[in-house]
């Protein structure tokens, strides 16, 4: 891992330095190995709990400094709540909570044990995953720090388990997913003067190191293919647009691929229909869908997923300029369908339209999922707790919902229906690029549906979940990397043999 965070799995043994983290349930019960490691210090836990009014609630903690009979600087006791009531993602959250309570320590040991005995290798690996995600920071551009602000430093985490070898095997796959999430977060957090379309394409091309096939389509190739809608969005920018297609062939040669498509608007001013100045700096994150796709492809390749997968991202910058597209323009998409531009700030669907059509016609996937920070309307409907899910296939929708529940990257299915089509009817072209205020997230999905044919397809509107989302036990960053864990779990549970 390149971010200075190292994880190892070791045996149950008292650590000799740093911070020791152990767990107790809502009855303040400790596991047998934990008691053996703590020795006489175990008796202090109940006294400290009474002093702090600590009840062992899931994620709550007490901190004992310089615990007697131990060589560590601090002992942190984290509550498990009632493990029998855990949801699938709670062990990951617990690992994040443990990491958060450990603070600025450089050496941390976490004892992966329940009161009933050692956690299995899966739970231990989930703890490590949560800790790694919680440890993420993005401060590479800071040259000065406040007096109470520590500089970044390497962190070593040891997860003490009953079977280190088994935990290492499972932990390797979790590490691949964590690396994918970190990559997605980094891409979204980068400033737009650093991560413009060509620079983004170069970052995606680094996946070749993991044996991912990467094709970068430049302006000449995009014009030859007829991706006029995507090109129209970027024509006001000084940075040329790009499309990147990544392929991971981990399945059988005869297997049709599963495809993932991401919106990559590296900066979105709104174009001629310019956005208000307040908060516009956040529009560097309008490429979070593309960032997720790159992070996912990294995760699949790094853990050698037994699936054929395609990741395709459309990379543009939406700027106002004398050459920018105007409201009233009509563009011909790659599919041959024409679009009247009503609002140049409804640009993401134009980018996706051409990329979706390209993927469907060239690669003929068994199913296709796109991700996009597409509409503010989805935030009005769902806030920041769920992404909007639109789909033409009930089974695909059901499987994505299950994967979302397992990872706490939750989705909520929204309607698609022919009755909404009248809202994007155009007097002058086949359709308009926006249907107005009412049902804005739905009409955007209706628009995209016209470019997928009969392919099973799902659209995830991640405007509320990808950036600026509420901080959690596993993320304190502005960018969440949302979607990498969800889609990796979807692939693992429903696409791999």
C-alpha cells in the first residue's frame, strides 16, 4: 500500500508498544484471549467503564492511559453492542471506530476477539478493511500545519487473530478493495487544475500494471466514432476530452463481460447555463462516477476476480467559452438520435449517452451499470443516505440492492415509465436533454435508457452519496469513494462462479 498504512495479521500475544485495542460487549464481557493478554489490567475495565458511564455500545470506547502490567502506552476498549444483532457491514464499521479511537498512534494492535471467542478470518479481515478506510486522509497539498495538527506518518496495524494465515488470505482481497476505494477518493479529491481529462486518462492507464487492458480514445478517435454529444460538452474547454475503456479478463473467454460506465466531468461550471459561484469549487467532484469505475477495476484486477469486466469512462470539462455549446443547439449522438440542448448544465447524460451506446454496440455486455453524479433532484428525494437506482431489469436491481445492504452503500429503486418520456419530448429533435424541474432524476434516467437497447441496465445517481456525504466511522474525507465496495460485492456475489 502506497499511503503509509501497513496491516499485518499476527497471533494473540501482548504487544510491547503503541496502542492496544480490545473489544467488549454490552455486558462488558471480554474474550478469553483478551483477558489473557490484559492480565491484571482486565480488572480496570469495569472500573473505568463505571467512571465513563461506558455501556459497551457498538463503536463507543473508553481510553486507559499507561495501563499497569502492559507495555503499551494506551489501552482502548471498544464496545461491540450485541454482536448477534450486527448487520453485515458492522464489523467494517467497528474496525473504523477502533482506528478512530486509536488516534495518532503509529503502532496499533487490535485483538480480533468476541466475548465468545476469536473472530473468524472473515470478521478479522473486515476489521482491517474498516481501519484502513478510516485512516485515509488527503493532505498532499498542505505545506503548513496548525500547532495541534500532526504531519502524516506511517501507521502499522497488527490484527491479532486465531488463524493468521487464513486472515491473510481473505485480507488480501479486502486490501484490493480498500486500494480501489482509496484510488477513487484520491481522484475525486484532486484539484481540477491537476486532474483534467487527459491527466485522468493517464491515471486510469496505470491499471496496466495490474494486467488491465486500457484503451484511451483521443479527440481524433472520438470524432471518428461520432461521439458528438460527449464532444459537444467539452468543446468550450481548453482541455481535450477523452474516453477510456478498461478491460479485465478474469473469466472464461466465452463469458460475456459485465460493464461499468462512469460519468467523468472533471470540472462542471454548467457551461453557458452557468452555475452560481457559491459552492462551484465542489464541481471538481463531478467525475466521481468515473473515479468509482477506475477504483472498481483496480479492485477486481488486484484480487484477480474471476469475471470479465469492462470499465468505460467519459472524461470532459464543461466550461463557458465562445466555442461552448449553447441552449438551442441540436447534437447528433453516436447512436444517431438527436438531442436539443435546453440547459448546458444537464451535460452528464450527454457524456453517458455516447459511452453507453459505444459499450453496448462494441462489447455486447451481459449487463451494464452506470454511475453518475447526475442530478440534484436525487438529493431532494433521497438525501445523502441512498443512491438512486433506476433499472430496466428486476433481477439486476434486486442484486444491486442486496450488495448495497451488505456494504452499507445503499441504493433505493426509483421509477422508470413511458409516461415520463413526454417531459423530454422536443419540438425540433428526438428529445431534449432536460425535462425541467419535476421528476428531474427520473427524466435523466429516461434519457439514458434510450441508449442501452435491450441490455439489462442499471443507472446509479450518486450525487448525494459520492461527495460531501456525512462523515462515518470509515470515512472522514470529503470524497467517499462510494460505489467501489458496492459493485465489488455485486461482482463477487452475483457475477463470479
